[in-house]
């Protein structure tokens, strides 16, 4: 995907979905998850997403990789094929 195509896709997504703010609560939650679950490397990115969901009190996520979120019991991860 070109940069311009990606920009257009992001513009469309931004119109369809509410963009929630990044804030200090997300960092604090992320740090807590990383320490609690002893997470390192690439999985820290999933922990960051989980932290944002928890901080914003969002319980569900649609993802192609629901297994990446199993350790976060506060989150219900669903594969789009299962909807």
C-alpha cells in the first residue's frame, strides 16, 4: 500500500470510529501488565493495545490474533471470522 493509499484508508477509518486519546493511564496500565505477565519483546505491543482497552474501559477487540490477548483476562478477543 502506498503512503497516499494508507492515508486515505486512515481518513476513512477516522470517520467511522471514535479516536480515543493516548494518556498517562495507558502507560501506567501497560507498565503494570508488562510487569505482571513478565512480557518482553514484540508482545509488549499487544500489551500496549490491551492497556489502552483497559484504560478506556473497552472489553472487546476484534483481531486476527485473539491468542495474543489470552493472558489479559479483562479483554474478550474475537476473530472476525467468528462474528
